[in-house]
C-alpha cells in the first residue's frame, strides 16, 4: 500500500495496525517528501499528541502551510492556509506540530461537535486553560464557525474521563438539562460505596456511560471473565440504587449517545426532565 510519494508498506502490516498508527505512518511518509516549514495540524496533530479520537481518521494528512493563502488538496495531504498568521507549534519526535491549544481550536472550527468536544475535554484534562482556548479562537482571522466553537469551549469539561463521557455531557447540554456533578463519590461507613460518572442531585438520578470495553477487552477485566464483569457491574448498580437519595439510574452506551441514539428516552425513563418531543440523540 502506498502511504506517500515513493513510500509503501505491506497491506498486512497496514491492516494489523491501529487507526492512529496508520495515520502516523502516513504523516512520516508525507513529510519525508515535503519541503520544510509545513506544520502537522488538525486531525493529524490529534494523532501526534495522542489525543482521544473515535471513528476513522482522514485518509490524507492535514498540514498547515504558513506560505499559503488558499487551501490545497493533494493526493496524500490537505494543506490549510495560514499566511500572515503566527501558528504556535511544538516538536514531537522532531516534527513541527500545532500545540495543544491550537490543535483543539482547529478541531472545534473544522470538525463536528462530537469530535470537537472530545478533543476540547482532553486538552483541558492535560492542563490547557479555557481562557487560552478562547484567546486562540479570537486570534483567528475568520469568524466562520467561531460562535459554535466558542459554545463548545464553554461546555468543555476536564472532569470527563473518556470520549463517551464527553459525548454524554454534550448531550445533556443539547437537551437543556441542569448541570450534573461529574465523578460524584457516594460514601457510607467511612468508605466509598461508588463513584459515578454523572449525578443529578435535584432529580436523584445517576447516569453512567458504559463503553462496553470492560466486557470485551480482556486486558481491562483484571483476570475476570466477561460473565464475572457483568455480575460485578450488576452488584455495583444495585449498590448505587440503594444509596439514599438515588431515585433512578440510567446506563448509556456508544449506540445511545451517537446521533440518532435512544439516550434521551433512557434518560427520561430514569427521571430526568427530557421533553417527550425528543426521542433520539440530536445531530452534531
């Protein structure tokens, strides 16, 4: 398989690699035949920074070109213009890459809201400041998509711990629900009974995002069988339901929180004030 001009790999190696590893190989291949001065950016910078992503990555490498005034699409790369604009960079393995704040704002302006909130949450977890994200957004010469990006920066929350939790929290905002407490710990008899993803104290509702990896991925089971994990999760949920003040528990999965999913119905059944007019997860 051809990764770039004059750079190939075997189809077997490519298919066996992870999505991120494939894209990183494309970055190396494209830069090996490119002139100096180009900056790895956008989704390609997400890979370089090892930020979370879900679903496929772009087929082409994304590069910011400080010498260009217009975008350019090539066989193996998309070039984003940045003439006259200072682009903050860091070096990763000797490769000039947009820094975390710039990468997050690029994604917020270019990608759908779901992917954008996942990246924004991740850079906040890594220590980026919300005010720096806003300042970078305000530096951009174009205002196209800026209002949407600003709203997402306001929603972003470093307390989410996975892409699924980021999407669930975005859904709460889309549904107009009150702000939950994230990573709430319930204690009794001097110890932690449970730590839950989202807690709505006024409604007495716990919401958990269940990524299903703990059932399918042997490395995450701690030596337990998939059946043991299911039993343990059931016992844990029973313990949460028994906590004083907990009136309902909703468990949502990837299928539920992706656009068109049934999460709004599940949340309403658990006791959250979701309009009966909304039955499916809104589009991004």
